[in-house]
């Protein structure tokens, strides 16, 4: 469930932010922000579905998933293929996110 919540949250956040980008940087209609706001609300709700004791740890681990998702968006939507440095950086971040979320905790 955690992976699906993170992936859904990442897609919702990127889509929501892209709606604002489209309005402000690509000269799209101001109406682009309506689905953008809905998408950002969905993003926030999806993160609450992650089974973690602390919100901050949930958000920190989400960062790695977001980075990978943003690079996939870059490729699929914007047509720019990630280079090897993008992929190496994303792998490092995803590894860090895994440690943050699933690392053993004392106490």
C-alpha cells in the first residue's frame, strides 16, 4: 500500500504543480489551476495513507519517490530523456528513502 500511496502522491503533486507551470510559464488559461488544486489536495490526502509513525519521516521518504517520478514525467510528458546523472542521482535518493522509511528503529 505504501508504494501505491507514494506513487499516486507523486503523480498528483507533479500534475498539480505542472498545472501552475502551464498557467504561469506556458501561457495556458488560468483555469488550469482548478484541476491543479484538486490534484494537490489528492497528493496531500494520499500521503496520509502511508503507514508510518511520524509525518516527517513519511515526507522525507516520499522525497526519493518524488524525484524518480519527476524524472519519469520529464521523459514521458516533456520529452526530455533523463541522462545517466539523473538516473544515478535518482537511485541514490530512492535508496535513501528506503532506508528512512524501513530502517530499523531502536526503542
